[in-house]
């Protein structure tokens, strides 16, 4: 696959969606991409029909194009397609991007990776390599019980000290491996 930044620039997705405050989120900017990862773009789209029309006009000719609207929650319109061999997923939510669950997940994951350092990143990547999606991989490493998406959203309310404490408190197998590796380095 081409470099994700190059694919994003060549796609002109951010230019086309500029009036909708597009933000790139997900595994690529976190450095947690695996085979099959897509470029996630979150947009503030208070007019779902207008968003759908704009995206349709710009990207319906792309390979694998599909669009749907979530039935619950934010009622985001989601478009997926492949452009220049790279899968994209665009979310148009009526909420401003910083209030969207996808952005809150991305932000807390970024903060956790910064606080946990390379060893923490390696543990998350190890979980990703076994097939875990991003939030479940973090939840596995942090030994978070229950729904990993809800658990990660709850962590987004913590400050950095709270997140650091959560990293230090994790007691699952991945967390134990993380501590062993940290002591060795």
C-alpha cells in the first residue's frame, strides 16, 4: 500500500471536505495500522443529506463505494471507498468533530501512546497483530473490563495523571509483559 499521507494528499479528500472541518483520525496517524486499515476522516456535517450528496458527487466513482447512515447515536453518515489502492472511511456527524465519539477515542489513544511510550505501543501492536480492532487492543493491554468502546470513551475524561495511573494499574497478561519489557530496557 502507498504511504497513507501521500494517498490522502492525492485523494483531495481534505480539500473536498474542507467546509466540514475534516480531521484525520484512526490507526494511520497513531502508527497502529495493520493490513486492511483504512484512512478515517471525521467531519462536522449538520446537514446529513447535503453531506451525502457532496460525498456522492466527489467519490461515488471510486472503487468499493458504499454509503449508509447509522441508525443510533450521532446518526452519522458513513461513506467508504478505495482510492489509489487505499481504503477510506468518511464520517459525517451532526456533532462538531471534537465532540464525536470517534475523535474522543482517537484523542485518548494518542495520549495513552504518548504516556506509555514505545513499550506500550508495542503491546498494543501485538494485540492488533492478533486481529484485535484498535479499541479492543487498548482495552486488552489496559485490562479494561466490559465493552472496550465504552471503556475507552470513559478513559477520555481522565487527565494525563489518571491515564498514567491506569497504565500502571493494568494487570492483564499484556500489561505484565509490558512491565517486564520496561524493566529490561
